[in-house]
C-alpha cells in the first residue's frame, strides 16, 4: 500500500487532528518550560499539555462539531504522544 492510498483511506482530517494536536501540545509545553522546567520534568510538562489538548479536543467534539467522532480525539492525542517521544529522545541525547 502506498502512502497516498493510506492517507486516502484514513482521511486527511485525521492527520490534521494529529498535526494540530501535536503542535498545540508542543507550544503549551514550551510555554511551561520557559519558566525554568528542565530535564526529565519536561515530560511532566508534556503530560500536562496533553491533558489540556485532550480537554480541548473533547470540548470541540461535543460542542462545536455536528457529530462527535472520538477517533479525532485519539488522533490528536497521537500527535501529543509523538511529541512526548521526541522530547524523551532529546532528553536522552543531551
């Protein structure tokens, strides 16, 4: 299966949720880390940011969208998980 076929099968919308969820998680984490959080505590900041993304995603799906799709929330959380893996890798390599 080609990647274009995979994207067409899953839907561009899901990848948009993943990208935006990861971006929001990254921005919130970096804002928290601007106050001096470093080292392994950055993963705690990522967890707090992921909870915020989860809360906003649930609100969006329940209140804004016509029909709630819980898979959109899981894809947004997948973006947060990818960012958490990147942060853990960066901490290990430092």
